[in-house]
C-alpha cells in the first residue's frame, strides 16, 4: 500500500519510490489460475460486499484494518483476520441510503466490534 498512498499524497507529481521498478522482461513467464475460494476466503467476502453495496464495504474495510492491527500487535493469529471480517459482515445491518455520518458510524462500529471480540478468536 505504500506506493498507492505515496501516489495519492504527491498527486499530480510522482516521487521516486523505494520499491524496485517492475520489469516484466526480467520475470519471464507469468501464469494465472482461477483463485480457490476455499483458500482465499476474503475474496468471496469481497465479491459479496460488492453485490450487497451500502455500508457493507465500509464494514469490510474497517474490520480488515482493525483485524490487521490486532494481528500486528500479536493479539490474534493471521487466519483470524478473515474470521473477524466475516463476523462483522454477518452481524452488521447494511444501510443502503447513505450519508457521511452513517458511513462513519459503520466504520466505528466495525472497529469496536473487532476489538471487543478479537481476544476470543
């Protein structure tokens, strides 16, 4: 995420980044496979969030950020991140007609929900 954030902060100029420039000719051959939903559970959740709309995307993002924070603080296991996101999505009542206040409330709710149950996963 460092590069997208850097681009956003320095728009419309571009500063040199710390990452090595991608050179596809050096990589050689790339292969792509259909993602396995059993392995990549968050992908299926993301597709469902996109279909649902409303505050679901805010809850998905906030729960993800909060769960990653819990992981980085060594309070949960890596595999618990998706469990916490899914828990929040299942418990949240999606609102479709949105104002900024409702988006901020959904964000705050998801973050609070993750921190309140993180110790139990």
